[in-house]
C-alpha cells in the first residue's frame, strides 16, 4: 500500500524557503507567512515532497473576534486559566 511509504517529518532550517515557496505557489488561499510559534512538516514518499503541513499558535487578542463573541478584557484571564 502506498500510504505505508509516506513519511511525515519536521522540516530542517535549510528547507524553510522551499516550504514557504511551495505553499505560496500551491495553497488555494495563497500564503504569506505563519505567525507566532510555528510547526512546519513535510510528508514524503521516497524523499519526494508530496504534502506540506503547518501550524501556528492562536492569537490571544483579536478585536474583531472578541467583539463578535462578546469577549472583553476582564474575561480573557478566565479563559486562559482554564
């Protein structure tokens, strides 16, 4: 089965530009950068890159989101404490 040949691993620093370039070229919504703490992975089959995965930390403050769901400054410490 082909899936058994897939390996997923974090990229190494020297692969960062390649990862960013490929995501910019192929992501359906475009790509500028990941913000905050990030994780970047690549899935390979026999050393050939077949998929990119990326995660970034969530933001603690986002005025539009906070306003829409009714969060205010005093609520934020309660949310972070849970």
